[in-house]
């Protein structure tokens, strides 16, 4: 059997709006369906609230308050629950399922890379023990840890979601650097959930910048997977712009969001 294609490492140093970030990740999933393997590391500008693909956003979150606060909002192509994206490192893995295994095996493999990256930064990161999947109505993504997620002192520092389509997967998630998830609670309707997040700078007692975190993730990934650097993948961004209308659509954002 031929060796798997190396992962293309994309250090996307240009912070982008939520709609474009989600469109780019969707474009990478298309490429994964064609056999490519990608690891993208990126950031957000402006900060943005994202909903999971199947999350009942209009029932769970206060649209009027979100608008009054001037918050950007987007619905992800992946599942899971709401996340506030501000000062964080976001990762996306898009690859054929072959070689990464089942949903759980892939989820755990990717989180082992992230755990190792946080350890390189001096954080005592561990993986959460196995447990049943957290239901959509359990609150924000960082309120409760699911099995295999990355914890520091029992609190979540990484939140992830995965989508499988055909023979490929997209998994992306947030590595919290400076900001917690209190913003999600501020705009939630009738929730009693608490903020279970653990921003890395708070845990370590020092600032951790995007560049340092990205280098650590790249190094940890390189220890487990074959990697190759990419520079300015303009074709991916061009394809993302063609996919962007859905992610800019209020109907997609606030309705069920169950379409392809």
C-alpha cells in the first residue's frame, strides 16, 4: 500500500471573519474528498460566536442581545455547540478518513497532537476520560468536557467538532489562549450552565501568543504525521469565496442549518 500523502501545513496568519473561516474549512473538506490532507491553523477578526451545524440557535441564544452587543455570528459546517472565538488558536484538520480510523479514533488522534502541543508550551494537559456524547442542549461547547477532549486541571482548553462527508472528514476547534467563554453565557437563553473553559494564559500565568501556540501545534503534528508547508494557497481561498454565501446567510445561521 502506498504511503499516505503528507499533511499540507497552512499557517494562516491573516485573521479572517467567521464566514470566510468556515468557507475555507469547507473548501479544505472538498480537497480532502479528493485525497488531500490539510492542517490549517488560523485566527478570527472580528471575534465571532459560532453555532454548531444542528444546534437550535434561535431557541438557545438571544438574537436581539447579540445584535445589540454588535457580535459577529456564524454557523459552522460541523456539529457541536456554541463557541466564542476571540484570542485563540483555531485548528482545522481535513483529510481522508482512511488512516485516521473511526470518528472516535480520529478525534482522539487529533486531540493527542493538541495535548502534546500544550505540553510543549509547559501546560499539564491531559485527555478527558471516555464518556457518552454531550447532548446539544447541554449548553456551550466549553461547559462540559466530552471523552477525549483536552483538559488542564479538569477544565477544557480545547473545544472541537467533526463532520464526515463521503470518505473524508473535517475536524476543527479552538485552543483558548486569552479569552474564556463567558460571552456565550451572556447571550444564552435560560441556561444554568457554567463556563468550564481554561484559557492557556490563565493556566500558565503568562501570555501565550498565536505564533507560539501555532509553532507548538505544528511541531507536535510533525512528530506524528508527515508534514509539508504550503504558502499562500490562493486556490483554496478562491473556492471558499464561491462557498461563502451560505455562511453569510442569516437563514443558514439562525434556522436549522441541516442542509449540505
